[in-house]
C-alpha cells in the first residue's frame, strides 16, 4: 500500500472542511452565488498556499480565516455592504420557484436581523454560534483579540434579541385567504 503524501492529506482535510466553509460564506454573503464565489476564492488561496499550512493548526479555522480575509478584500473593493431586505428576498425566492420551507417568516426575520448587524458583530457571532468555533479560534480566524470577540458576540446577541423581540411585538399576522 503506497504511503499517503502530504498533498493528499491536505486535499482530504480540505474536502472535509468544505461544508463548513460554504456555510460560513453563505452567512457572510447572504447570496448563494456570491457565497460560492467566496468559497472558490478561499479554496484557490488555500490550494495555492497549501505548503504554508501548519498541520498542527485546525484546517477549518485556517480556511475560515482565508474566507474572512477574502470577504474583507471584496468589501474594500465594493466600498459598501448590500443589505438584503425581506421583500427582496421573498421576490428572489419567488423568481427561483424555490420552496422556502415551513416558516419563511421567521427565516426572513432572522436574515433581516442578521443583515442589520454590522459586519464586525455578525462575523464573530456566526463563527461562534453557527460554526461553533471557540472564542480563541474565532479570534484567530478574524485576527482580533479574544476579548473583542467576546464583546462583539455579546453585543450582537443583544441586538438580535432586541430586533426580533420588536418584530414579534409589532408584527400582526395578515388575514389568510382561501383559494379554491
């Protein structure tokens, strides 16, 4: 049986980490197409610098850091953040004829609340809450102190809670219409 080479081990680790990389990219970009572009950019950068990867380091943290930096590069180029409005999201889903699932209203509210957060709050919140990175891993991926990560996650959670509570109080369900 031939020995497994370093490039092959790296490739296997990369393939195993791709679902988490894609999920994080989608949470950053709020657009599946832009997220796929971000994943491709991160993978291209990782593959071109595979020899610099330290095997003692977690490849997921390394890839998320690459994706984060690629996203920041993109934001610097665009000089603005595009917010996704709930109505625009609904219109987009209607155009794609996609099945939004059982509770589209809650998903639209969460996406709107997340998009209302600053990127500085949203990114560590998603890394800690969705990707389940530790605060230290998140700090390493974003290149910021651990105390800053803790503070931003706390403020982001409070802002989300407030936004979603406000929507819940002010939201009146529309009358249902029976179509025969």
